[in-house]
C-alpha cells in the first residue's frame, strides 16, 4: 500500500490538457485517522480552480485492485479524489480542437484531487482494495445526458496509457471493452451559444457576425417567446455555454400605454430575471443589451457607473432588466444607443425623404451617437473572444456626438441633396399634440473608454453613416 502523504500545502498545478488541474490537498493525520477539506470553494478559487458549481456527489466503491473504468468524456465538469485507497487516473482530451488526444496520468490518493473539464475523457484503475473514488459534477446525471458522452478505448494505442495492472488482468465491463479507438472518436463539441431575438436589428447583425458558426443557434420569438416563461423552461440549458439576449420590447411610446406597460415589463425585466437565474443555475455567460434610456440624459456623457434615472416605462423596464442580469456572475450588459440596423431605421428613413423631395422637421435637442448594429455584434464577439472581465460595457460608434437633426443633414448631403431642407425642432415641438409619448433623454452619448480598454476600437459614426448611405444609393 502507498504511504499517504500528510501536511501538503494546498496547491494547484496545470497539465498538458488545457483546463485540467491537479490539486494537492492538505491531509491532517492523527491517532484517529485523517481529515481533509476535499473541496473548499473559496481557497481553491483563489488558486485558479474554476467556480464550477457542483450539484451532485457520486462515489464509486472498488472492492479489488485492478478494477478499471473508462474512458468516458462527460458533458459536465468533474472534481475527483479518493476517500480511501488509491487509483491510477488517466485522461485523454476528447474535445474538438488542437489539444484533442493530449494525455495525462497521475496516481490519486486522498491528498490529490483533479479537476476534469467537460469533454476530457476520464478513466481510472483501482490500485488498492476497498478504494472509494469520489467525485463532484456540475450537472445532474440523466439518460439524455448520457447520450452526449464520448468514449475512448482503454487500450487505445495512440493514447498508449501505461496501466500499472495490465488490462488483460484487470476487471473491465464489456461496454468499456467495446469503445472505439482515437481515430474513430467524434470529438465533443463545445457548449453552444444561443442568440434570442434574432429578427431584430441587433439579432440580424449577430446572425451575420456568426454566420457559418456551427456552435451558435439562433432563436426567434417562434421558438422562445420572452413573454411566455414556459418557452424558456423547455430548453436543455446545460448544452449551452452562452446566451445572448437581443430580444426586447422596444416600442418606447407603446410602453406608455396600459397594455404596453405590462408587455414591456414582461419582456424587458421579468424575462431577463429568469435568464439570469438560468445562467446562475447552469453556469452560462449571459449577454444582454441595455439602453441609454436607463438614464434621464441630464449628463452630457454616460459612463458605466452612472446611477439609473429612467424617465419612461421602457427605460424603467430596461433598468430593471439590467439589475436582474447583473446578478448572474458571468454577465455582459451591453449598453447602447440609437441603433441602426437592417430594416426600418432613421438613416434609411432620412435617405428616403431626401430622395422624395421632402423637407422634414427633425429633433435637434437630443444629442448622441449612432450604434450601427454590426458594430454592436462585433463588440459582443470581441468581448466574448477576449474573455473580457464581466460587467457592463457601453457600446456605440465613436466620434463627435451629434443631434438627430445634424445626422439627418449629413444623410441629405451624402445622398446629394440640400441639407438645408432639414429643419431642426425641439422635442417638445416635434411631439406637440401627440398622446402617450415617452420622454426622451436629451443626452445619449456613451463613454466608450471601458470598451476601448479591452482592445476594441469602435468605428467613427459618420464614416459608417457615409458608407451606409452609399450602399442605400447603390441598392447594395
Ligand atoms: P428591434 O425592435 O429591432 O428587435 C427586437 C426583437 O425582439 C424583435 O426581433 C422582436 O421579435 C423581439 N421580441 C420582442 N418581444 C419578444 C418576445 N416576447 N419574445 C421574443 N422576442 C421578442 O430592437 P433592436 O435590435 O434595435 O434592439 C436590440 C436591443 O438593443 C434591445 O435590448 C433594445 O432595448 C436595445 N436598444 C435599442 C436601441 C435602438 O435604438 N433600437 C437603443 C438602445 C438600446 P419580432 O421580430 O418577432 O417582433
């Protein structure tokens, strides 16, 4: 029998398998036996073990040395040690990617634990009688989940695991004997990304940004209706790693009506709260889109620390959604303004008025910056790709803030028309006599410093405006 080492320092080591960690555990021995903190979230997080959120603890008891199990790659993370005895552990990376096939082995006694990321094939061989092998997992076992396992043969010649007890003398199940060789294994795909609200301006831009990505799924209201929470419950969330919520009740004036108020709160506040709870439960990264309307616009520029001061129902419901989402530990609140995307938008409307010889009155006392939907999609992609610190990020185009009237003039000019046809008016004049009009913040410009600090350079709003007007003219 191996001698159990007591008095180790808690230490975490990396291995050739990315994300697979070996943890040295302090074991305290005395005349009665020994004691260890097998999993201690706070201390281990500080040393780099992921906050993997275990939900199930399993123990496999192995009566005889030579019992060998595996190689199983499971669709969840695992944290393994032994409570008594000793095993030889072997792991083969079966995830898609460059590290596919990477192998690592180590003996585990009660003073050693390992963290096995989802998709890494796991096997062990008991080396002592009465070995109690214990592990935590962060999803509940189900027959459905078992259908997502990936297997590798214990005797695979590429992995070439040097079993201390030759497999010919070991105790194996018939099922484990039948697993395929590495060349025939289908690698486990990463957890997918789910995008909600894919028919809106930002949703369409995300479809373009991630076109061809097999790990991204796009859902419209027909599949997930945020006003109907039951449609959220039918999703198998553990197969997803990231949810991007681009759906919202965006009719700011309709939100001021009795029915609109109910809808706005259901979609913009209650649904994000449910998404945040699901994100916490399943370890999802939640990306949610927020609005400059969470502020009253009294400051000329808004940074991410400004306190909420929404004027109307839409802004109030969006602020509530932001607060709910911020409770999910892995969240990105993307705060944007004045979105220009596919379909009906301010620029296309102005270009059309210019062509048709109309001389519009346009609001001149609301100042901000455009956010082309493609820039928002590019920023979301960037923040996820660089694994930026979680939190709120302002996202819009860069450049000098301008009023809607100034933007309209620029559209007229670029389209080859007289910009003098645009008459700036005040917001009060523009909406005079109209009922159920939501109050608008006078200043919508967002401070982009935090986004830029992640290495993202937002493009100038007028540069993109010009390109867009040109594309409208050419029918592109
Ligand atoms: P759009 O109005 O273009 O799109 C909103 C999408 O949400 C639509 O596709 C709509 O679906 C979907 N939706 C509405 N209700 C539901 C529901 N009950 N269930 C599922 N989907 C629903 O909005 P944008 O793309 O412009 O907005 C994206 C985000 O940006 C939103 O969070 C918005 O608050 C925010 N934002 C927008 C600004 C703007 O100027 N537009 C400014 C600042 C922030 P359907 O197509 O079926 O109607």
